[in-house]
């Protein structure tokens, strides 16, 4: 078994700040490797989230990245 799986490749490229390749790998393996929640929240992707690649990725999979807000004033008991 090789440790050169897509998951490890993504982690490595994130650590090397090679975000174009991270974007390419995520598009190839999403959501099997990392899901929207991990990409949106994990510290590993913090710098990736500051790139255009992340914006493009979220736009492509926007249904998975939707965030819903609850308006507390309109909740009925």
C-alpha cells in the first residue's frame, strides 16, 4: 500500500502552498478525500481559503458550501 494517496498529496501541497495543485486535486477527488466541512473549517486549508482557487472551488460546489443563518426574531415556539 502506498502512502501517496490523494489525501496525503493534498495535505503535502497545502503545506507547500501549491494551491493551484491543491485545487486540481480537490476537483479530482471531492468529496471523497475532503468534504466541504473540512475544506471550510480545518486549519490545514486556512491559506488555501485566502486564494482565488478556493473561491472558484466554492462556486463550483456552492450547494455544499451553503451556510444557513437562523433569524432568532422570527422563531415561533
